[in-house]
C-alpha cells in the first residue's frame, strides 16, 4: 500500500514530523520531487534535525530511504546529511537513489544566485539552491542523469563541452561572470560518480517488486499545494510539482497504488519567500506568533529566514486539500495557539467587492482581502494530551470549525514537536 504525505499550503506545515511518525509502520520512504531548497524539521530521541534531501523516515533501522527520479539530487548535500545524522548516533540508513534522478550541478547554484542578483527587487525569493536552473535544464534536455555517470566517458565529455558552450554565452553576456571550464565539470561529475555509486538502483523496478510483495511505501512531498507550478501562486512557486499525483511520476509507481493522501495543515499560516499571502499579519502580532511557533520559532529550515505569519486560511487550505486529493488532514502546531484569548480565522476573500470562498488565480489573489471570523481561544497549554475528548472545549470547536470550512476530515492533531505528540481522531 502507498500513502503520501503532502502539504496543503506554502510549505512549512510540519510534514517532516508526520512522515517521521508514519514511517514507524512503513518499509520504504520515498522523496519524489524537489531538492535541497526546503527542509523538514524533525525532533526525536536522537535530537533535532533539519533534513533537505534525505526522506524523513531515515531514523528507523527497519526502513529503506529512496531518492526518486523526480528529485533534484544535490549529491554533496545528500552526503553531508548522511554524515550529520550518523555522527549524532543514528544508525547508518539504507539508501537507494534512482538511476534516472538528475543531479544539481555547482553551476546551477551559481546561476540561481546570479539571476536573483540580476532581478534585484523583482526576485522570486529563491533559496539559491539551484532548483529553477536545474529543472530548466532537465526539461531543456541539458541535465545530467545519474545513469550517464556510468556510460561511456567520451560521450559524457562531449555533452559536458556542449553544455558549457551554451552556459558560457549566458555567463559572459547576461551575467558578466566567470566562464565554465569543461575539465572542472568533468572532475565534478567523476567525484559525484564515486560518491553515489553504492546507492544507485532501478528505483521504479525496486518499488514495483516491493508493492507486489505487500510492502508499505510512504511518499514524502516537499513544500505544499500553493507552491505547485501549475496550481499554485504562479510565478512565486517552486519548479517541481508539489502534488501527491506527481508522486506516481516522481517515484515511478502506478498512480492507482496511492491509496491514502495525508495532507498536512498548520493551525495557523506561515510562508517563506515572496508571493500573495491573504491572511498575513504584521508587527508585534506576527512577531509573537513567530516566536512561539514551531519548535524554537518560525524560521526556514533551509535559509533560517523568519517566516511570514498569518491566521489560518480556510480558502487556501480547502483548495490545497482538494488539489492534493486529500483522504486525511493532519492538523499541526495546534499547541502554539494556546496563548491567545481569541483566534481570527480567514473564512473567505473579498475581491473587487465580491465575497468568495474559492481560491483564485494569482492576479485576482493579489487583490484579495481576508474576511475574518473570530473564535474564542482556549488559553492554556494542551501539550501532553493524548485523547481528543480531553482537549478544551474551545480547542475542539476550533478544530471542528476548520474541518467544516475546508470540507476534509481532520484525523490527526499534532500538539507538540515530537512524534509522540499526536492525537488520533476516529472519523
């Protein structure tokens, strides 16, 4: 059986914790898209970790961690992460990397930096991890697939020279930066070959056989619905699909195998990077929520940037869950809201004088104003509670109000940072 864990909003919803928790009953955990441009923060018995490429299930010795073909594979980052968890006492993870995955090259990161520098105030708020240049090359057929490292060296060298020739035109005439040297790129590729060789696998065949044997597979998505290049707040999006449907493509499995889609929603909103954010709050109100949020505050796991803060957005979350094909909602960081006497919730948008509960395209979204409804808070600490019925009445009302507005069942409620801080609801 295949389950997917994905985000409903802008990312940063707490998917790492939910993946870490569900990995306990999984055999294989698969990253199927994205790269090292966003991180998942996990707190467990070994400590606190920010993972960027490794799947969030690496902390169990019974699991196999898989990097699917849809991932932007930054090999040095992957190896740094493996080393960082092992040195903290985590057993060396079992890892398989798709032979069809493509590699983030050092020049992708440079091009990302150069473009953000060129755009200046009109930049996309990139994490400068090379993701957009990587996916641009992938779809322009200028990327390097892991399998090519093990092909004929002469053919690889020929491709390297062709790629450098193209890149150098842009470097010289658009960015006015140092040119690429084919010898340096070949050396980089040979270093990657040596590093990745023990892990390379025909992942789609491996997963096909695992599913035939009845193994439990968990797909882990990065970012959330609103960062999807097709269905998100384009152009302030990422460069690979963030939807569970892409899990079939990015892992190489049949779409009908995905039986359960757990979509993670925060009990309030946060976002890193530029783009429309209707329920955003500012000033002291935002600072207080940011300081109390997450585990140690709301700061990007990759960049360390302060996250933009907002109240729960029912319009965006309903849309995000619909686009994911949600079967279950995991509602996270609910404990953070315990300090509030009253909790505003964005229940609709006002656009050009009209009220809507449907999520619009970007041009209209940028005109939207939040329609807020205020609910009474519970004004106490709910950490440590294990049963839904033991939550304060106003806390349950808040959950049930959100559930009714988004139209998808909230079956898990997270009330703390560790994998044990979870309340299951029978729906």
